[in-house]
């Protein structure tokens, strides 16, 4: 005859075994491929970054063609160029753009106007 205590032990054992067979430990569930979630905005941003990376070399080359010292520090040149793009997006006047470029690149206003033109063409043509 089965007493209550034996019945309880068998019940706990069955519950424990049922917990061991969850799908987390099932090798069949691990083999199923997971579908990645794609954010359409993320792929557009990635495309813009890739285009910007390709334009970085042409931008530095354009700066060096204006004045070789402008391309000696590529990271600084790109940072300054991106800031000029922000100025363009903010609809600053050509005089303001040239003044800011002259300050950022430490050049005269004539050279600064050429820098702004190169920036528009290579880094921010859509602005």
C-alpha cells in the first residue's frame, strides 16, 4: 500500500523531471535558426556611414589639393568638415561658413571658401 509520504516523493520527482525536459535544454531547439530583427533605419544609417567613410579619403585629398597642410591630421580635418556640414544644415550664410572654416582650419578667408566648397562636395552634398 502506498502511503502519503511515498506519494509525495514520487510527485516531487515527477515535477523535477518535467523541469529537466524544458526546451532550453533541448538540443533540437538550439539547432533552429533565429531570424534577426532588421531595423530599416539602421540599414540606411549604415549605408550613410559607409558612404561617408568612402568620401573621407576624397575629402582629405581635396583639402590637400587646396593646401597640403590641411590634410596632415586626417581625424581633425574630418571633424572640422563634419562641423562645417552642421553649419550648412543650420543654413548659415556663406560668410559665416567661410569665417568658421577659417577659424577651424586656421586659414585665410579665400582658402576657407575653397574648404567649404570641398566640404559640400565630398562630405555633405545633400545638405
